[in-house]
C-alpha cells in the first residue's frame, strides 16, 4: 500500500491474484463444481477492476453514483466471489459456503442470494445488453456512474452481444466498459474454430467502439489499459484480454478438460503447491 495515495502496489495485487487462484481451486474442490478453468483465466481482470477501477465502496453500496459491475460470464464466478471477499464486500468465511443449498454464493451469481450484486447471470449473452441499458439510464440522468461487464469469448457468439454493441455506440456510451476474457476455449472446443479466426478487436471497432487487445493475465498491462478508459470520449470501450484457461496451474492451462472437471484431492494439493499461496479462509496443515 502506498501511504500517500492509499493505492495498493502492483506486487501486492499480484500476490492477491495468486491468493484468489488458490481460493478458486479450493472452492471448486470442496463444492465439487466445474468451470474452474473459466474462473482462473479472468483473475487479473477482476483484481484490476475491483482494486483499481471500480468506484464501489462495500459500506456504501446504496449510493446512486457508484459504479456497477456485471459478471456476464457467470460460470466463472468463484474468482469474482474471492475478489469481493478480499475487498470486504462480505466475510471471507462465506467462501466455504460456495454452492451450499440456500447459501449466499451459488455456482452462478444471483441477486436473490447475494443482494449486493448488480445482476444475476449465467445465461450468456445478456450482460452487455443490461450494462448498456444501465449506462444509457445514467447518461439520461447525468449520473457519473460507470458500468463494467466481464464477458467470455464464447459469449461473443451470441447475436444479443452485437445488438448491445450497436446500441452503445449509437448513444455514445463512453461510460460502459466491456472486458472479454478471451481464453480461447469454450464449452465444446477452441473458440477460433467455432467462432472463426477473426479478431474481436476488429469486430468491436467495426461496431463503433474503441478497443485494444492485450495479455489479460498480465496485471500491469491490464492496470495500464484501465487508466486510459474511456479510450475515446463519446465511444464505449472494450478490452480484449488474451488469457489462458486455467491460468496459474500448469496442468490446467489451455485444456478443455478443465472447463468441466473438478479437482481431486491430489489435484488440489498439486495446484496449491504450484500456486504457492494459501486459499482465503482455509487453514492448510
């Protein structure tokens, strides 16, 4: 922490990212839930957003002028839960209740379970539309609040994404930020094989957005890009983060298997040893 600015150092945030990854593995193991690879790929994007960009105070979530966040790729929610717990939005002890019946942290984000969320998600293709609607409303009321939405690359198969992209550009919504976690793998195969070998950056630019592609697992690069948002006044902003599915654990990286697989006891031990960090809220022997 920089005592002059109150800003957390990059080294400290990188350690936070490791701790978040360890927590995701532990949560997936304990709850016997999949989508671990999807959660691991977007850790740096979430850490950068919640620690540096989003103007959201856990103690003042009722403020009209606070920023909003939508985890449109809801299947990767363990990383969001871990980051939110780390930032003090709810007790770290709740992480042990992931996927618990009637618990606060279901395996897809739900406002009925965790009311501080801005949107329930899981059915892909809706987050950007909701985000642009929120941003449009804020513009009409001269509300300075901004909206960030984290999407998956597979989600960009959905036509609703591009309808929302056109709307945002038509209404000059420079208060909306889309981040695409381009980990290259979706439910049944490689994204480029399914979506076509084309550039998402070029697509968003063609729809009137300002867009950049970067290494989404490079925390300093993500932080640097966020400092420049909006990239152009009057245009919505998109950051395409090229990431690795299962980033941070060598035997999980870039493997379709880890879209669904849950870690065994041995997988857990090996993953946590490789990450070299203890999960939040869990004491290891």
